[in-house]
């Protein structure tokens, strides 16, 4: 058996191993639990299914299992030969319940050959005020597996460990409400004169200001919010008129990615700012002053409808990142108000096809005379390409247009190239990505957001999809 020091590594020739977390059991020693995370080359889980722990003891692939706890030990089994090709690391974690790891004597990790039972390595660990611990990791190098002794504690607890892997645990405080962006002086309230295609008259009159719809309940908004909303509605009307549309009624649906990799966008208030800007689209286009909304990660969840007059409260209550309480026992949600989603049920993975299916079902079950515009925000990490493509192809014959907006990451998959796929009567999908949406002015954002919707409407009417 090899004794390892912190940071050391060794090759693993066994095809199946057991990682046994051990400690000395004494009165007053905190309870300790072992767990594992399956990570891609990007250092992130693909979904919450890539956690293995006491509440989820077996990975779907069967390659990683929580083998159970005995007094003074907790064991994770890893079949290296069965790990999926996309998994590059298996990180071995631990959490302390009722104290810190500094109160856990004899903390160590043993790596065993699961077939022969032979000890491969032992790593003795020292800890202090940490309540979460990364003990070691199995990782691929040049097609072979190695083990590294890590021994990294997190004084900030499970939330600190989780943030390193793009996860938000449900004990984290909610992000502060964002400040509404100041009105942009470069965004004129009244558009510049339009050059009409007819022969220019002697002294052309500037076109009239676009008609701005007063949404139901808008008068209830605080004055500064109401003023900013009015400016944005004017800009929506200007952007549509550039596409030859002077009047338009449409149902607007907002879909917000709440996967773990989006945590920074939520914490900085980026997503709340996006939702506020999309509310102006709904206020201008939707004659009932409402916007339907979904959040999604591993699972989708429909949010309460956004009533324009309740915009600030809606943003505060419902624009929230996905969560997963994997290291804690099954606990009731904390501090939820009526109508709020328990974001632990949403998870932290990427399953776009599920929310696409739910929105399609909603449109079928709630028909209206107007078309539906879906504003779908994601930061990438798309991997369910076949399932997503199937949903969007089936949606071609439905009265809704899908506008996808990428928030600066990569791997948008089929969302990005669906525009170019043949075999559809009409192009029902638009896509663009932006590195920093907060730097994108309202005129440019609405121009890009609404550049394909009018042309889809014309094509859908010609094809008999729209009345």
C-alpha cells in the first residue's frame, strides 16, 4: 500500500475501486458523509444526476455507487471501466453534520482494489474549521486513470465547495435585487425620420411616434420603473417598425435557464435585468398585460404569470437560480412564499427539451388568436441535441416562434444551428448569442430579438399555420 501526502498522485491499474472515508468514532464527533461528483473536462457536472450520495446512492450508469456507511467509515464504489466517455474526473467529497472536520479525529481516505480487496493507497488528512471537504479525485490522463490526494477543506461550507463546480445549494442566501439600469440616452424616445420608398416629397414630415400600448396595471408601478418601461416599449415598437410592422399583438412567453452554471448571472442581477427588459416586450405586444414564464434546469417549472403592475415584486420572488440540497438530509424548503417554486425540484442540470415540451403543451391547451413569441435565455452547455431537435421540428406546425438568446458561454448545440437545418415548411427558430447582455443597448437588443419574428409570421400565414 502506498501512503500519499497532500497533492501526490499515483496510477490506478485496477478497473474497479472503492474509496473508503474513515475516522475515529468518539462521543461528540460530528457525523460524516461521503459523496462523489462526476465531472466533465470542463470541471462541471452535466446534471444533478452526476452526484452520488446517500439520498441518490447509484449513478444512472451504474459506474459510481454509494456503498453505505458503517461506524467510522463511509464508502464510494467506482467502476472505472464503466464510466461514460464524457466523464474525466470523479471527485470524492465529504461533509460534516453537527460540527467541523477539525473535530473529526483520524480522518483518512483509503483506496482499495474492489476485486481483490487490496489496499492501493492511504491518505491521512488534517482539517480545521471546515464543514465540507474534498478528499481526493480519480482522473483520466492519456487514456489511463490516476488518483490524486487533494485534502482541500471549505471553511465556507458546502456552498463554497458547490460553487467551485457551478452548483448552488439551497442554504445560500438569495441574490440581492438588481438596480434597474438607467435610461440610455442613445436610445431615442422617438425614432429618426424614415426614408420612404416613394419618390421623396419636397419637405418630408417625420413619421409619427410609434403607438405605445398601456399595459393593464402599469399605473401601479413606481414612477421610475414606469418611465423606464415606457421608454422600452417605444423602442420595441421602433424595432418592429424597422421590420415593416406597425401594429402587432402576440402572446409572449419567457423561459429562463436556472442551471448551476447560471449562478453568477443570477447573483450579479443579470437575469433579473433580462427579465425586466423582456417585460417591456410583453407589455407592448400582449394585450392582457401578462407574460407567461418558465424556469428550467434538470426539470422545468412554470412560474406565476408576470402581471406588469407587479413587476418589481415578481422579479424579487421568482427570478432565482436552480438549487440542489444534496448534502443535507431531506429538509422542507425554507422561507418560500405562496407561489414560489422550490428550486431544489428544478435542480441544476441542462434539460432544455423538457421545458420546450411544456411550453408547447401550454400553447396547445390554451389557444389564442395571436401568435406566441417564446424568449428563451440559456448560457449553453446543451447536450440533448437529438431530443431538442425533435421537439422543435414537431413545433414547426404550431403557432409559436422560438427566439433563443445565448448568454455568453458556449456549446449551444442545436439551438445555434437549427436555423440551417432543412426539411421544415417554415423557419420557426431564431438564435443569437451575446458575451455581455448588460452592455447591449435596448435598441440593439430589441432589434436583434425581433429581427426574425415578423418574417416568421408572414411565412406561417402563407403556410396556413397562422390564421
